[in-house]
């Protein structure tokens, strides 16, 4: 026994070392091969899924990464990362570099190390083919039209600078989709490569005016990674001079005269405009407005859920067999699928359903309508189950007592069962209401800016994650804590009323 | 059919049988109750007393035989609550339950006037009037606005009686209505029943109160294993039982 333990003690350090090796192995691996982060979701022509073989990522940045790997003599691994979180990923050290059509801007330049520019882009305005009201952003502003764009881009900043009304998206496919459907936006302003791939081939859309507002794409590194960035600078320089970069762009039909300036382009060309810390007064109105959206979506979708849920619960409990199955199907379906999937389908998927089957009615919902319908359906499944439990909890004797007084089933339900059931379902429903209140933060995927989304936007723009985060949390708590108290109060009150 | 008027609320059970699964709860029970009669149904637990009452106003369906209440006939194997006949029978026979089954979200008065308002469609003033009069008659005029949870067991059961009476039935079916009450509360409920008897109400009372049965019943029926094993005036059945089974039952109940 003694010997056993001493052997264990001897083995322990070795086991520990093995354990550490296992845990940090991915990092050790990352040392020889570089990790490149980008967003392949709808990312043509930068990086996207090969339509012929979705296992494979293609795009001009994939070709560029391969060329860079050759120049550097190292392998480059691709890592999928949300476009709008790429800079956060750099801060966290999740990868070595980000290359994803990232625009060099004055405030980013201060916080990150950019490589020399690898592409010169311009902004292209795209409108519907039958658009006659405006041809330029200035005319658009005069006509009070709304322009869609990708958030966190130079295009968004250009719209802000010109004072054009804008609608922000997280993906580059969705704005063109909405434009074609004449929903939310009258035009789309995005980088020319995006417009070339997503709008040019679409006969329902057209380019308006010339591309404008030149800018640079560059590879972003952490400030602390100067040596790697310098290696990339010289590799890019070599690719530029040996014509390989041009070959890549020509392959993707992205080469134009602007690119001649690449040799001379320096990121120092971008002028610096100072952005000081953001005072509360500057962002609070935006947060408050977003909080209002959160409240509106919550209240309306919950009202919808509670109304749909009652007939569903009744069908499940008392309906004839087919109706009972339908109601059960409704509950299982909407309880079983993620609400995110439902929202994306209702907003982006439904219009194509009506198009595809040439339905006479348009299923084109506004983002707000889709949010309310999505959450309403999702929560109707939960509320139906709560109703069912509440109605089922009323003793059978109550039905019998009412029947013995000559009351019909319908009258008994309306006058005796439902009023009691409502008292038992109220507390769990209040709980769900509070849960929904927080769940609504996912509606940002369909371009509804609610409180959490506004926080994310403001925090990224100002860099003040803590301060604005605290203000946002305070807003949530101001709204949800009283709701929690209300729920507990009702629970106490009603449960007392029921105890016979 | 001239006998309908004279035979108003005669209750007739002919050969009624019912089984739950493979248990024969009622086994060919035939029984006749005259208007104004007070009948005590006694017997061991599980003997079929409660089932008999529940079949009588259509809360249970039965498998065989026939139940006739006045001119309304309940047929075997018909779905309980939906039968128009059952609804008619319920108008003639009110029912009181062991566990009261007052509506907890309504006050005593609201409990009493609920069915008159929504089934009989009485005007509110008329219904409230009737409700207050009935609550007074069961000695609860001061508790009209109390909720069931604020009432004692005896008070709840008296509200339940007033509620049944508000539909102006010819008879009451009482299913062990004092079983869940403390001894001192039993008497206030039994007192109400004796008063109803004097007023001519037909009463079918399932009870374990042998003393009450002897005092108030016109006839006692002993039900065991789904069969009537003995029936007759209380003096005969209780004081001089003819069957061993009844003697055994009485000795257990009377201790």
C-alpha cells in the first residue's frame, strides 16, 4: 500500500504535465499555423461557401490567404467568426488576424494594427430597377428615403455624415433582399465588391450613380502583434509587385483602375478624427428608445400568445381527435423549434414562399410584425400548456357541482372553471412574461433594434462596454424587477383566494 | 297520462346495474321513493350508496335497468352530462356533496344565485331576493358576502344546501354531507335537513349517522355489495335487523 502511494506521488507530476499538454495543445498547435478569422455567412465575394461544394470556402480572400501562406511559408487556418465581432475577437486573442473586407477607419486605426491596404473599395448605391425618385444619396436625402447598409461599416458612417436615414443590417444579403421586396429600404449603400456580387446580377435592382468614397481594406492585427503584422506587410508588398494580387482580383472580376493606387496606398492616408469618451446624455436617449421597442415587442407578442393559447389548450383538452392532434402539434412544434429559426423564417423566408408559389397575398412582414408573430407563436405553446395545467387543476367536483345545478358544460367552463383557472395560471404567466421580456433580445437578427442590440452598437462605437453596459442593465432591471414583484404578489394573493 | 300530476316526483329505480371495471357496484337495484318521503341509505363503505345517488342525477351512467324521476327517464349507457333527460332530472333533484364543492371564487350569496341567474335566467333582483331568503332559512343571513374560505365546514354545507334549493327542486340527494364535519357542526346541518323534511321536501340521504336516520327517516335502505339487503321503517331495520350482514354493519357503526 505504502509503495502504491509513493508511486502515485512520483507519477503525479507527469500526469499533471500530460493534462496541461492536453488542455493547451490547441494553442501550441496555433503557434505554427496562423488562425485567420472571417465571416463566411453570405460573404461573397470575400469568403463564402462554394455553391458546388458547400464543404469548401471560396472567395478572393481565400485566394489571398493562400497566397500569403505561400509567401510566409506557414499554414493559415480559417476560423468562422461573426463579422460584427471580429474586432472584439482580436481583443480577446481568439485568432491571429482578421481579414474580411475590414475598412480602415480613424478610430480603429488607433486601437488595432492594420497591414498595408490590400484592396481599394468604393461605395455603390443600389436601387430598385423602377426607381425614379433619386440617383444620388443627396437626392435620396431630399426625398426622405431610407438606405440600408451593413452596420459597423464605412458605408454606415457615410450615411451618418450625409444625414441620410438608414436601416442597419448584420448581413450583406438581407439588405438587397429587402430592397427587392420594397420592405424597410429604398436603396442600399455597400462596398462595390458586395454590390457587384449581390445586386448586379439581379434584374430587379440597378446601380445608381458612380461609386464614391474611396477606402481601404486591410488585415487587422492586435496592437501587440507588430512582428507578425510586419511580416504580412512585406508579403503583401511582394504579392502586389509580382502581379499575383492582380491575378486574384481579375479572377474575381474585382480589378479596376482604383487598384493602381495600391502600391502607394498607406493607411496613414486615413485622417484621424478624435472621438472622446461618450457622455451618458449622448447615448441614453438611444438606449431609452430601444428599451421602448423591447417593451412594445414583449407586450404585443405576449398578448398574442395568451389569446392564441386558450383555444389551443381547449382543443387539446376537450376537442375531437383531429383537433386535439392539431393542437398538440402546434404545442410541440412551436415549443420544439428555436425562436431564432422561427424569426428568420418569418422575416426572410416567408416572402420567398409567397413568391415561389405565386400566392395572391403577400407574406411580406415588417420586422416588427415578424417579431411579434414569432414570439407570439413561440410563447403560445408555453401559455397553452399553462392554461391546460390550470384548467386541469380545478377539481372534478366543481364540474359536478355545476352540472347538478343544471349548468351546461360551456356555461360551467365560462362561469366556474375559467375564473378559477385564471387565478392559478396568472403567476406562471407573469414569470413567462418576464422571460419573454429578456428573450426579445434575439429580434436583432431581423433588424429590429431593441435594448441589447442598441447596447452592442453603442458599446462598439464608443468602446465603453462597461459604462453603457451598466446603463443598459439598469434599464432592464428597472423594467423586470417590478414585474417579478408583481408576479410574486399575485401568486400570494391568488393562492390564498383559492385555498378553500 | 293522468298519473303524471299525482306521481309528480316519484323516483323509480328498476333493476339498475353498474360496474366499474370488473367490480359490480350496483347489482340490479330496484327502489321506489314517494314524494315527500325521507329515505336513509346506509351500509358499509363501497356498498354502492354514493354511486346510486350519482346515477340518479346523471353524474354517472349505468349499464342496465332504468331510472325514472317523475316523467323523465334515464336510459342505461347514455353519456351523462349531455342527456337532455339528465338535465331535466337535475332540475328536479338537487345534490349536496360530502366536500361541499362551493365555488371558491364566489361569495356565499353569489354561489346561491349563480344557477338561478344563468340557468333559470332570473333577473338579478329576483335572484338576490331568493338567495338572501334561502341563506336566512339556513341561518346564514349574516354571511352572505363571505367567501367559502372564510366559512366553517358546517356553514359551507348550509350554503351548499341553499344553493341547491335556489333551483327549487322537488328533492335533494345528500351524499354523506356530514361526514367531513366535526360533531358539533353536524347538528347544524342535520337540523336544516329535518326542517326541509317538515316542509315536504323529498330527501335521499346517504349517511353514517344512524341516530339521525332513526329520528328523521321514513324508511331505511341497507345497501351492501351493490344489492339492497334490507329495507323498512327505521325501528325495524335499525333496532331489529333481519340479516346477519345488517347486524354486523350496525354493530360496527354504533360501536
